[in-house]
């Protein structure tokens, strides 16, 4: 075998490159490593499986109370284990790992895995060198040399091709690692199981090793001793400071009482072996054998808890059966050959709440005996309810059964106090309400059962907020005259009522003035009369108007709050006003009138555009006649064009309708502005009765008539016409119904045009009146300027005369 290998290496060194040699050698090593790992994995699997089989066969009889397996049988089992192990090692390791792998075999393997080699590697590996004596004896030297060159060229091309492919390939792709992975996974799982068994049951593991592999006659221990410790109740929100909740419940007369649907764990313990009793041991399995009140039966293994302590090993049972104890459970505890019981877990209903009330004693400032408002009373408790700050309250909780104890808990479930309880009633006195009270109440029944969860209570402290005020001035702008009457409308609200309300007047010339003090709540309409205030002497008689003085009006309200000497005072919006002369106010109003007239002109132009849209949407009689003369098929191009025409007309109607709706809102705003201008004339006591009447009769009333009359009529007709056109787009033009709809649409379009003309006419009349007013205002403004100039000329003439008189005196 060694000679053949050397032959292969000598041939390879002559025919192909180092790269090919290295690849073939690496592949040979990887194949042998793969075989070795796979064989050893299978051997390890058999060792682990045979261990579990031997353990089951040896300890099985002991489990059922029989004698251990005889030594002869164990010897035969050991021989079987070793025989199978040897067969596995021979078949999967030795026999395969020493199999000869020639370069040709390795090349064929690579050729099969990488078809792109195209037999180049096999050609290079398997082709021999040509020899003049042996290869071509019948040919001439020239022919032999030519054939040798051709053969050499073929080998070089094949070698180059093979090297290119091998440089970019990985030998890992040759192998199928799935069987090896499965074997290694099996080794890992079985190893974990054996190691876990050895770690958790070390004594049993060592006993099994000695009995199975060393053929020791060591006996399996049998004697064990188990005891019932108690029942541990698991609370979803554990409470610190209550020892009863952290200690297991004892079984009194083999019975323990828990609240129905409680989550509990059963605690038992087994005695550890003692030096004096070598046969004594912990049970290999501690079982819970049960029967419930509704007929369910079964057995469950119990889990070890921690390590051994004080000569005992503790066990616990948890799981679905004990997570919600709905019925009584009768059970036994079995630790191998030791069984105790029967015991009973009795499930009883938790104490149920019948009623929860708050006994409240409210602050004195809130109490109204006449209306019995906020008098001392007991109110039903609701989660998250609020009580006014300063309230003294006590929580009264009544249960359906007598109590054995009660515990008051804070938000973190720490015990803070033990409230008063009597029979089935628990009373919790709360501290004076100054902030949110968040606490829990846990009670214990007379049978020793706790509530599964503490009762949670949340009482919010309701802060007495200052009064809320929303105020506005009616018919007053940013400027007023010294003679003005200023209407103030206020909406005032408070949680617990208003004590008094007033208006503060601030000026740079005086201190703050309090006016119109009333105990009113709700909507308050009051008036500040500057003339009367000036006559009373509260304000200067001659308020400066040039430069204008500024006054500020503010509505103030105060409620009944008086805890700790504090007050709740709320203030509304401040209304700053300039005090101007009547002439200056008139000029301000005239400019505002001019702005509104300009806006009305824009609205008139936009309404004209809306009428243009309406004209384009109207259905002419010519179109109707053309439609009647020639029947248009439904699927023809003409029918499609007609349907598109209806959609276009509908679009124009929609634009006209949108413009009408927009104009109505804008006209309404203009009418409101003119009405406000008229009110400013009235409230500022400006002597312009004709002007007030003209504004009311020729502007405000006509505009409101348009908003409430002609414009809604136009909109309704446009909506009706649009609905008819919408129907036309879904019908064939040749049907009788479509002809009827066309006539209706034409009629509605005519009516809409007439309504639009009425709106335009009424708007134009208002504009004409405004233009006339503007001309009169310009004349009045001219007269005012002439009078001012005359007054100024008179003052300057007087000043010149006084100067001349003084000059004459000094000249003399």
C-alpha cells in the first residue's frame, strides 16, 4: 500500500502542479476527519443510549418493588453494550478511515461535485507520460515527438482549466454535513441528559455506573420518609409587614382553607439519609396523587426546592391544578414506598364587598345649609372620584361576612396601619384631603382566608380653581369717546359658585376703579358709562383725547374659597380702549365703511362670475331640438360627448353654487360690521341720527335680507338643477325620461338666473347707497376741515393782536 502511494505521488509530481496536489491532499484529510467524527459521534450516542437502557432495565424492577437485576444479566448486558460499541467503531471508523483514497478517486469525486471541471482534473490525474520505447514503438521519431507535443499541450490546457476552477471552489461543498450534524446533535442532547442526570441525581448515577459497568452488587436504596409542610398562597401583589401572608398555611385536622381561585403551591419535605441508616434515602420521585370535588383524578410530580437543609429536602408542587383552586382537592403524598394522606384543600369564597361609601365633612366655605349643598353626608365611592381640598373623609366598606383582621396599604403595598373594623364593616379614616389619596385595603376572613388582591382606592384632591371668565364688548371698537356707554357681556363660571363680580377700570391718571359689583354667575350683561363716571368725579372731567388717553376694562370674579386665608380671583380678557374725540372716531368709522364698501364691490364682482358660470351651465333649446331630431345610440361617440357635456354643465353649476355659499358668508360678515359701526355711533353718543338711520335702513337691513332671503333661494335652485344634471349623466339621451329631465333642468336654470339677477340687483342698490353716503361723508369732512381751519385762523389772529398790543405798550 505504501509503495502504491509513493507511485501515485511520483506520478503526480511529474504530471500536475502543486495546487492540484494540495487540493487532493486536503480533500483526503477532510474525508478522513469527517469519517472519524461521524463514527465517534455514533459510538457516543450508543454509549449514552445504552446507559439509559441499562438504567431502566436495572432500576425498573426496583420501581415496582421487585429485586434488582442479577449480576449475570448485567454481565450479559455489558457484553452486549461492548459488542455493539466495537461493531460501531469497526464499521464506521476503522473500516472507513483506512480505506485507500487514490488521486483518481479524489479527482472523480471533485468532478461529480463540480461539473464545471469538465473532466479536466481527471484527465490531468489519470493521464500517464508518453515513452518513446513503450508508447509508440511503430512510429518514427518525428511522429512520436509530434504526438508527445500534442499530448503535453492537452495536459497543460486541462491542468490550467482545473487550476482555475479549484482556485475558486471550497472543499466544504463536497460534503453533506447533515448526517454529521444530526449525529453531533444527538450526542449533545444525550450528553446533556446524562450530565443533567448526574448533576441532579448523583447518587443514583454513581450507583448505576457501579452496577452496570463495574458489575458491583451495590443495592438500590428504598427507604424514604416524606412529610407535609403546608400550603403557600401566592399573592399577585405581595404585601410586606403582614407575617401571616409570608408563612405557609398549616393543615389543621388535615385540612387547609384558601380563598377560591387562589394560586397556591404545596410544600413537602423528605428526610435525608442519616449515618446510622445507610438504607435511608430521599425519594427518587415525590408525587401528588389527587382527586377534586368535580371528579378529576391524577398524579403530578413535585419539584425540588433548593438544596437540603436541616436534614430535609424540600419539594413543592405548582402548576395548572393549583394556579386557580376552584374546588376542594383531596390528595396523598407519595415518596417511593412512603405515602401520607389523605389531606384536603378547602376552597371558600373571598369576603365580598357589599357597599363602599365615603363619609364626608366638607370645608365650611362650601357649606350651604339652605340648599343642603355640601353639608356633611355619606356618598357612594367611585374609583378616581374627587373631593374638594380641605374635606375630612372616612371610607366605610361593608362585607358579606365577619372579618378577622384588616390592613391598610400604601401605593407600594406596604403596611401602613390597621384600620378599625367591627364584624363585617371596616372604617378607614383618611387624612384631610390636600392631595391625591391612593391606598389599598386587605382583609382577612374568620376562616383565615385573605383577599387574593388588595382593594384599591383612589381619591383625587379637587383643587378649587379661580373663576373662569370670557368677556367681550358689544358695539364698541378700539376707540371710544368720553361720552361712551360701553356694554360688557361676560360668561362667568366656577366650580362652587361666585361670591362677587365686578369690572376694573384702569387709566394712567387714576387708581384702579371697581364698578358694578354683583354676585352674579352665568351670563352677565353690564355697562360702563364714562359720562356718569366723569360726572361722579371718579374720572377726570376732561379726559385727554389728543394724544388719546387709554383705559383698560377687565371683568373680575371671586369665589368663596378661603382656606388658609387664600382667595381665588379670576380675571377675564383685558379690553384696552383709546379715548378720542367724536370727530376722530367718525373718521375712523368712515374709513371702516370705505373698507367694507370695497369688500362689497368684490363680492358683487364674484357674484357676477357665479352668474357667468350659471349661464354656461344653462341648457339651450337648440340643444334640445338637435337631440330630438336625431336619435343617438347609447354606445355611439355622440352619446359619449353628450354625457361629457352634461358633466361639464354640472361642474359649472357646482362652481356657481360654491361661489353663492361663499358670498353669503362674506355678505353676512359685512352686514355684521356695518351693524357694529351703527352700534358704535349709538354707544359713543355721537349726534348722527340720520347716519344711524341710513345705515340701518339702506345697508344693514338690505344685506340681512340678501343673506336670509334671495341668496338661500338662489342656492336651493342651484342644488335642484345640479341634481337633475347628475341624473342626466346616468341616462341615455334617447329616453323619454331624459327629455323630461332636460326640460326640468332648463326651467331650473332659468329660475336660478332670475334669482342671481335679484341678488346682483340688491347688492348694487346697497353699493349705490354706500357711494352716496361716502359722498356725503366727504362733504362733511370738508366742512369739518374748514371749521378747524377757521378756528385755527381765529386763534392765530388773536395771538397776533395780543402781540401788537404788547409791542405798542413797550414802544411808548
